[in-house]
């Protein structure tokens, strides 16, 4: 992103991929929302919550979601 115009943007929940400067590695995360700022040839992400995608256990998260739905209905 060399010489990118300054920018601030809101990020919604979803998958985020970050490529290393040498382009030899790509890390994948899930974030719940936040902001992206680009200035002085640098990108900064301020996230509400961020989790490495490979550490998320979908089955456990679905169970937690069902527990919360039951609490809401009660």
C-alpha cells in the first residue's frame, strides 16, 4: 500500500487476512468489528475483538450460541 491516501474506515464482523511485508505468510483472523486507519504507508487495525481463525472451534461456538438463544427465550 505504498503512498496510499490517508483513510479511516469502519470494519464489520468477518474474516480478515493479513499478509506479511515479505509476502511469505498470510495470517487469517475473525474480528467482531473495529476500525482501519491508513496513513504514512502504514495500516493500523483497532478491533473490538479478534481471534485467529484456526483457533476457533465452530462446534463449541454453536453450543454457546444455542445456550444464549435459550436464555433470551426464557
